[in-house]
C-alpha cells in the first residue's frame, strides 16, 4: 500500500538536501578561492586587508573540508530517511 511519506521522512529529506547544498557550495568556494594561509597570523592579516575574506568555520577546518563533511552528513541523512520510509511500509 502506498501511503504518503510521514512528516519525519520529509523533514529528514529537507535537512539532507540543505546540508548537501551548503556542503557543495562550500566545497566549490574552497576549490576556487585563493590558497589558504598556513599560519594563524596570516588569517588575521587576510581579514584586515580583504573585506570579502570571511570565515565560515574555525581556521583549523578549511571550507572545502567542511563542505565535504556537510555533503557526507546530507548523504547519511538521505539514507536514514529512506530507511525510515521503507520501515513504515
């Protein structure tokens, strides 16, 4: 019997798509931006001289790596949502 997806499944799919989208955007931004400084004081100097150099995350985690993490979380949530919807049938 084909029942409509429960609200929980829709919420999981929505969060999954949001995480994956933000992850891809951060990964692309990290791949296309200038090379990242290696020393913390270089991050501070970049913030002082470049008005568009805003940090999304901690200096210890580059944006492209954070993007990959969010993409992985999105995939895991999509699989979990699929398993929840299969379990309901």
